[in-house]
C-alpha cells in the first residue's frame, strides 16, 4: 500500500512550509524594496554605503528607474500581491478562489524571476557594481519565484464538472498565457528603461558660496589648517560628523605662518568660502580657471579618472571662454580612491590611479600655473585616462622634470586633497549620494553630468551672467 501523499491537490492543500516560506520571502523583499524606494524618492544615501560605493553606483544610474519612477515601487506591488494571495489557500477556501490565487502567483513569479535576472545581469555586465540591498531583494525574489513555480499545480482540468469544482489546478495553456503576459510586462519595463532619457544631474540648494576679501596671510593659514571641516560645518546630523572624521594620515603641513615679516605687507586676497567659511579657498593659491579677480566664482570637484567629469570639463572650459573675465572656476581634483579618500571603501577599477592623477595635476599647478589648462585638456582628451607614467612624463615636459619632482614633494598637495575630500564628504552627507562631478554655483550644488543649457541657466540664475549666443 502506497504512502499517503503529503498534500492533496484536490483539497487545495500544500506542503506545510510553503505558505510560511512564501510569506517570509515576500515580506523581506517588500521591506527592502520599500526602503530603496524611500531612499530614491527622498534623494538620500543608503545606510552603510558610502560615496562611490556599489549602492551609490547602482541606485544612481538610469537602470534604477522606469520613466523616472523608482523600479522598487513596482516591486512593492508585486510582492504585496504575492503575500496577499497566500491567504487564499486552505481546506476552507473554495477551489475556484485557490485557482485564481495560483494564476496571480504564477504571473507574479515569472515577473519576479525575469526582473531578478535582468537587474542582476545589469549589475554584472553594464554597471559593473553591486548593491547589497538590491542583491538581497533579488535573491529573495528569485527563491520566492522558484518556490511558487515548482509548487504550482500545472495540469489539465478534470473532465467531470463535479471534479472541477473541487480541484485546484492551473491548465498548461493558461500557464503559457500567464508567462507571455509576464514577459510582455518585463519587455515594457526594459523598454521604458532603455528609451527614457533620465536627468543626468541633480540640483540642491545650499548656503550661498561667497567670495570675500581677506588678508592673504590669514587666508593661507586657514587653508593649511583645514584637514577636516570644523564641527559647525557638520552639526546638522550625527551622521554628518561621522562622514568627515578619521581621514587617512597625511604628511604634516609646514608651519601655517612662515617667519617672513614681508607677508604682513601683502595686499588683500580674495577667498571663496563654502559652508559659512568652514572651507576657504584663496583664489591666488588654488587651481583656478580664469582670473582671480573675476566678479563671479564657482567651484568644481572632479576626478581625472571619472568618465562624467571628462564631459563636464569641456563644458566648463567652453563656459569660461564664452564668459571671458566675468567667471572664475575653482577646479579641485577629488580622487575616488580609498588610498587618499576616506569616504571610499573599495577601489573601483576605473579609479585605481585617481590619487596619482590628482597629485600630478596639483603639482603642475604648483610648478607652472600657465600650463594647467594645457595639461588638463591633454588628460581629458582620450576616452579613458592613460597610464599614470605617461601622464607624469607629459607633465614633466610641460613644467620641467625637476620642477615637477619638487612640486610633488610639497605637503600643500596632500593638504588640499584632504580638504577637497572633506568638502565632498560634507556635500554627500547633506545633499546626495556622492555623484561626481560636483559644482557649487552660488546657492546651488549640482551633482552629475549637467547639460550645457542647464549650466548656463544656473549661471544666469545665480550670477546674472548671460552666455553669448545662448
């Protein structure tokens, strides 16, 4: 005599662990998706993921949205439907209601399975970065979908009407139609992501960046002493303070005030102040595109190894040339590499040499400022950065090998890099996920690849500048 089966399809019963397992996985995936949707809509950062992390890269791409709407919102509806359908099973539930529940579950399972494969594939092949939260949700969804599809009662309808009333089944033909419907839904999702041209930058309002006239001696001292922003720059939240603490060790700077009485007789210098003076950049010291006495000054944070920074470089150069002496751009390299940036936890392949590029760029400025534009145009010309050895050779040809070597030993370089990193950390903590490049224009901070027309609109809104021909 054969053993009694663990479940009887005719009665609509399932393996004891099926319903609790489906509910648990659906709830976990729902919770993760809800959190990601909230982060996306609020524009904040993901807990435990710093700037330029896998989360930052994945959630900051076009693939995290469908026609501008976070894809996690759609996932919420699917997981909620799966969870709700689990209450349609049991001895007391009519077979017809259970058959309807299975139809919804099969459709949702195919959607979840296809979406998991699509988004994991994107992270592997396109984005080349992984979001742990996303992967956790996709893993739960993948297991959930397999659990549903492997337990679905796929079989033909009974021949006798009275058997139909008591039997739970999903006809194979209906299963194929549900799979095709799910495939059509997935195709719509993919098409929406491919066809939609999302906004590539984000604008936030900050306290106005001001240019003040300060004694040059005082301004120099302030810049050299800024290894991290003071507490006043980051007291908006406890997480803000944590984001800019513990920078990696740097070479100690030289005395802030050289023993030279002639310095006290120098003319006043102009200083760009960010966050109410927490960050101060003397215009006659830091890398500058344009004249230090220009009436309007903006700031650019970039990485020589950042693809989007290459695009924005040419846009800023064009804006500078069109606006002649009206605009100066403080151009600060901000390397996305943990060797010199404490906010980055892992080295992305694109940014392996970011610290070295930043040091070479600042050394060229230190050695011969007149060669800076030529150097940066050469570095940003190729689609991808060339080897650092080649960059160093070219820099040596521009400013002289000995002069370059001497400039590279200047502690000012490490000091400025750390100040720039701390500014980036403060921006990322308060205003976004750390997308690069970043521009500070008057009362606006711009993250990402700003389009030329939007850049000119921001210059007009903040400074009243009118770009000729625009």
